[in-house]
C-alpha cells in the first residue's frame, strides 16, 4: 500500500526520497543483516511503486489515446459494455487503430444517444469521431470525472458522426453479459415499475434507471450501503447457493468449486466492484483453507484478498468502495465482541459498522447518518428476504415460470414496505447531518484511536498492567489531539477571499471576510438535472470549513441565480437573506424562497439604493436597483453593489442591462464606481458592459460567470472591448472557479484550472 500510494502521487509530489530510503535499506540489509522478511517487504514496496508508476505514465505514453483528443479521427475498435451499468447511457470503445496508427493505452466513452446502430458487446466497428478530453473538476471540493474515468482506463469521450459494424469477436465476458441481460429482462417482465429498477440495483448493481429519490432516501436514512452490493449481499447469496447445492449429493470440494465459480461470475457480472470482489474472495479463501486444512485467520484472509485485488487493479486502493469495505469489516471484527456485552448482537454489529464508516463518509461525502443505526436493525432482515425472493424468482422463472409470478408479487409488496419505512426514517429530525470536511490527519488518527481502544480492551489480560496503562495514555493523547484539531481548526488565512464558482450558465460568488464571516452572492441553478447548490456550492463550502452563510444575497430571482437557495436554506446554512427591494412579488421563485426562509426563522432584508452592509472591515454599498417605471424586468432589478475592503474594491452587477448601467452612471460619480475587479453583468451579454460603464469602473480584471449556452455569451464584441481596454478576462467556462485573495491593499487572482 505504501508503494502504491507513493507511485500514485509521485508525478505530482516527486517523492523520490522514498526510493532513496528503500535502496539504502536494501544495501544495509544485504551487507549487515540476514533479515530476509524485511528484505522481501522492501522489495514488495519497490515493486508496488513501479507498478503504480507504470499505470500512471501510461496515460502520457506516446501510444496513449490522449494525443488524439481535440481531433476528428477514424477509429477501428471493439465495443465493450460496462458491466456495472449495462443499461446506462454510455458504451466503451476500445481502440485498435486510430488514423491507422496502433493505440495501446486508453479507451473511449461513447454516448448511446449518438448511436443509430444497435451495437453489441464484442462488435468490431469503424467510426468517425471527434475525441474530447474528459472534463475535470472546475471547483475546489468538486468531483473529478476525469480521474474517475482514468482509473477505469477511459481517457477520452467522443461525439459520433458515423459508426459501422465490421464483425463480432467473442469475448470471455460475453456469456456474463448475456446472463446479466437475461436477468434484467426477467425483472422487467415480471416486476412492476418502479420496484423493478430497485431490484436491478439491489441484486445486479444496475442503478442506471433508478429513481434518484430512492438513493436520496436511503442515504438520509443511513442505509445507502444496502443499495451498493456489498459483503452483506455476498453473504446472502452464498447461503442461497449452498442451500441449493445441499440438495444434491456432492462432496465438499465440488461444492466449493461450484460456489467459487458462481461467486466470481457474480463479481464479474456486477463490474468487479471492490466490495463484491472483497467479499467473494474472502468466502472462497475461507472455504478453500478449510477444505485443504490451511490455518488462516481473518486478518490473513483480508490481507491476501486485498493483495489480490490490488494486483488486479492498483487504482482500487484509492476508491471509496474498497476503503469502506475493508475498514468497516475490520471495525466490525474489532468492536462487535466488545459491544455485544452491553447490547443486542444485531445492534452491536450496526454500531460497529457505523464506527467504521463515519470518518470516511464524513471525509468523502460530508455527511453522517445517525438514523442508520436504527434503520439497519429492521432493514437488513427485510433486505435479506428480498434478496432471497429475487434469487428464487430467477430460478423459478427458468424452471416453473408460473410460480415466479408469486415471487414477483412478494418482491413487490416487501420492497414497497421497505421503501415506505426508509422514507419515514429519512424524514426523522437530524437523520442526515452535514459536516465540514475533516482533515485527513483527523480521519487517520480517529481510526488509529478506535483500533487501539479495541486492541487494549481485547488484550488487557495478556499485556502487563504497565503496558495497558501506556496504551491508555496514548489513547487519551490521541483523543485530545483529535478533539483539538476538529473544534479548534485554525482558518486558512486572515485575508479577504472571494471565489467566483463555476456553476455553468449562472452565478454564485462566495466571499469570506478576514474575520471568517461568510457571504454568498447567488446560488446558481441546475446542471444536468442536478442542483448546483448540492453538487457544487455545498462541497466547496464544506471543504473550506464553512458551516454558516451569514448573508445570502440573491441579486434577482432568475433560476440561474437563485436555484440553489431553497436547498441551502432548508439545510440550515443561511442566517440572513438579502433580496432586492423591488423584486416581483408574483414571481414563483421569490415566493417559494421567501416563504421557506421565514419558516426557518431567517431574517429577510430588502436592500435599496444607497443602503450599506458592513461585515467586519468589508463594506458593501448597494448602487441599484433604481426606483424607475422602465426597470420592471427581473434582470434590471438586480442588486448591484460595490465591495470595499480597505483599498481593494470589486463591483457586483447581477444581470443588469445597458439602461441600468446608464442610470447608475447618471446618478453615481466615477469615484463611486471605480473598482479593481468587475463581475461582468449577465454572463457577458451583448446588452451589458457598455463602453461608458467600463470606462467609469476602470477595472483591471473582468470576471465572467458563464457556461454552455445558446445565447452566444459571452459576446465576442464585449471580449474584444475588454481586451482593447487592457482588462484581463477571466471566464469560469474556460478556467473554472476564479479565486481572489486580498489584504486590502494588494490582491492575488488565479483560476482553479490553471
């Protein structure tokens, strides 16, 4: 693991010292000791280092597909289904030749919506494609789709112009694909929607068409692991298979071989997920060790399993699935026996699992789900019944199709009851609690402390009193360090921080004052059917250790500026809401947001022209909206304000158009408008940022918050005007989040993607 970690981060961190230390130790061992175990361990570390380096540098190899990104190419390749998501909206094309040149590294993601042909797993095709580099995260705390696909050896996405099937080549995975497709069809034919999609996710890991509300409710109820195929599922499946095999007169070795083949096939069918592979291999190793009378304890089996998985795919070490799978199991092993002395065994296992999952889920997902302890008590037995019914349903469908109608009804009713209960649990107060991202050091020390506590308890009669006392002192010290790091976490700096987030075609700008008060200007809207506040703004805030937005300013109620406000207000992040004095009271967005704010006892302020807001030394002066009969549109009623911190200034303009700019110019002096940085109005629209306005503001930098759109924004003529005036242009669609720091006299500005 140490070797893989250093290999993974080597290209970025240049941890060459690790190699130096390793070679030095090898030299020392060879010349001064015959401790071959240590020698072997160091050799493994070095092997793992170079093994990971090989995977990493493959991305940049001259035969990698990335060198064709941004080009129109002719590709000869083979279609492969993603076994984790056969019904998903994408396929994988493994290139053989690109423009008649051999390609060795990387695959291409194709979108099914681009394909007119009905392509199958194993088809050899020739295609005319535009290749694109996979998008990476454009905001701090964001999800990197590029890294996610890179770990699956997918380096490019494509737009398909033409694609033709040449032949079909049989693959070893073809029977697995056919069996899974058959099982999916059985579910669709016999089980009523939307329960059919739930059963696909539960038994086959196929979540492509699962209603997002299912996942949301399971997550809030602390039972999301039930939807992710895990050791629990493998345990039920193993019992089911052995129950069937017990009917036949087979010796133990034959049973174990059949079980092993079926479990490996199931792991392949579900896409070799880390949790499934871990549980399947552990069952196989345990059964075979007993068969051949090899003495293996649980930790040896875990170690062999992990080694096998990492040899197959070293990137699994960095997957949340693998980390949770192993750590939760270790925590169950360490703590269940202790907790069983005070609690019911089922409750003891549930709490032990929660202890294992909380630090990692807090680190990766910023949530904890206290309701999960109670939910698992009744949901796990019910899930086991549903899984057994589903497996029985598949068998009956092959043998006695008429009887399978009965199991289909039982599956439907039991699943409906399960989802009803999960829905209730998800609505409990504090069922899901958001946390700021803990430091990785805190997560590591928390696990060390939990395992050390369990070790001390289990070995208190083996260790002498002095050793036990030392272990207690170490634990107390660890707990003090953890509490100090969690509750007394120092701020990053004492500067004014401004971040114009990349929220696509919308606006959202975060301001942190030097005294750690927080202002959020607008909340974006929707992106690919996801709420920007939940997928972009909240991860950024929680990564920055922001728990409260002191002031949420909604410049106006167009959805691309206020779409995430309800989410942030409902989840308790907002203390005060500031809106325009002249907002349209009939606007549905305005009505909904204001109602929710009042229901949550949030103070709502209506800002008017010349009003001031002072937060620490940061002063906001509102320059608009004007009281004028010609300015009734939402855009022109945007709040416009100038931020001033000592000598540093920035002008925020919402979505105002040229006539409001003219009104501001007529009523304000250039001195009141002059700013170091200008947030360009209306995503760079042709109707805003006119010459006279730019001249009066006289900015050094211009920020344009914009995404993919059909409005030709930002306007090319505006960009030309800005360049001609020697104003540096920053665009979120090209450069990701734009980040500014200032001590009040000087400022530093840079972009997340650069």
